[in-house]
């Protein structure tokens, strides 16, 4: 199992008590499959991604990424695991304004100490995979919102992550562009064999997903209208 979230509980301080953001959440995502997590705002979706991304340590439970038990890693070990095995796509692309699309990707390889030449060719290949072969030399202001989100996705794949975590990627896009981005995520998950978790509050397009789970008040359950979250 490439991503395993096992009985994870996460609380935040909330006045005199604690707020339970994740309540014994269990999620297994094999390589090459995409699990969608849907649920209303405030239900715990981003908290789940933060835990899976090793950015937040849960109160209890275990997270395994590419076979590594995150609780056994030092801070430096987690940072390394994130660089090498985890791709994260946030809602807002957060691209660097002065860099071209290709350079946004090459920075990632540079952070991992990979050779620049190899990074250049991989950046071009990934931009082609997300349908932006002809935009490699454009800067963010020369791209549409949908194109920027595609650069964001390509950037997350730059270091060949085993796990791809995607938080509400379509919230700033119209229906049609949102559907195209979701199709792209499904295709990339298959082609690149990532264990992908896609979080959304949007119930549209869920038929494109391998599995759908519902988040409500920190509890993750199988969606009634989709295949079960194993
Ligand atoms: P979603 O992504 O589904 O909107 P979140 O995971 O962001 O939900 O939030 C789940 C709950 O945890 C919410 O009640 C939110 O207010 C609370 N929460 C999220 N992050 C923090 C934090 N850093 N400190 C305290 N409470 C938080
Ligand atoms: Mg959120």
C-alpha cells in the first residue's frame, strides 16, 4: 500500500477543550489509484491531507508513505520524504511570478540536488503531459487560471512522488475547466502510478474517480453513491 492512514485522530486546541478535526480516520490508497474525499467546508479534509503530507503530526494513529512509518522519522527525515515521495497541489498554485513554467518545475529538482540538464528535459516532458508543451517559456501572468493549475500539478510530479495530495484544485475554475483538471489527475495517476488523494467539496465529476469517501465532522466513511473506500 503506497499510502496508508491508519486510525488517525487529530485534535486542535479550542478554548478550554479540543476540537477533533480527524476522528479515527482510515484510508488506504494503492499505487495507480485515485481516492476522492468529499465533504463540507470544515469537515477535516485539509487536515487529512496535512497529516498524509507529514506536515502535521496526529495525536494517535499511523501514517505510512511508500512503506515508511512517518512516526519513526526525524524532522529532517520527514522533510526528505516530502521532497522525494510526496507531491502536494494546493488550491492556489503559488507560482513564482518571475519564473517561466519550465523553471517553476526545475526549481523542484534543484531542491533535490538533481542535475540541471535532466531537470530541463523532465520539465518539458511533464508540461507536455499536462497539455502545456507550448507554454514552457511563459510566466504565470501569461497563463490562464486553468493553465496555472496545470503547471502546479506538473510541478508536484517533478520529483516522481509515490503519493500525490491534491486539495480542492478546481475551486477557482469554471465547471468545464474543473472537469478537464480532474480528467488530467485521473490520467496522471494511472500513467505515473501515484497513490492520489483528491479533496473536494464539489460533488460534480465524482464518477471519474476510482473511489470516493465522505468526510463529515472528522469521520471518513464510504460514500453511498460511489465504490467503497477500502
Ligand atoms: P476542510 O478542509 O474540510 O474545510 P479543515 O481540515 O481545514 O477542513 O478543518 C477541520 C476543522 O479543524 C475545522 O473546524 C477547522 O476550523 C479546524 N482547524 C483547521 N486547522 C486548524 C488549526 N491550525 N488550528 C485550529 N483549528 C483548526
Ligand atoms: Mg480545506
